[in-house]
C-alpha cells in the first residue's frame, strides 16, 4: 500500500523549494515557510549580509538551538514526572483504582 503524497513548492528567502509530502502535513510546511521568511526579514534588519545563505544559516542555528533547549526541558520534566506517575500508580493499586 502506497501512502498518498503531494508535491508543493514553498519559497524561502525568495528561493523556491519543491517538496513531496503527506497531504496532512501541508499546513505545517506552509506555516514553517511563513516563520522562516519572517525570521529572515527580522535577521536581515539586525545583520549585514552578502549572501542570503548567511542569514539562513543563522536562522537554522537559532531554531535548532531552541529545539535542543526544548528537548532538554522535556527530558528534565520526564525525569521528574515518571517517578510521580509510578507513585500514583502504586497509590491507585493500593486503593484498587483502575
């Protein structure tokens, strides 16, 4: 069984990018396109550049850093949450709650 795919073109920093994706992900790609282009405009106001790729590299570093920070926060929360969930399960087992 083949998954249905569609081809879309997004524009990032005036550059067309053709992608083949699942149809249900199109809105995500369109939103990402807007986010990157907005960031591009904001970064262009802050830094001088000769090549748009310089700004795109800075944007990439920015968003990957945010992603890593969120991953670390989630990991810390998970480390705190798992023992609490185990404790709750023990309590529920003692009370025969399912």
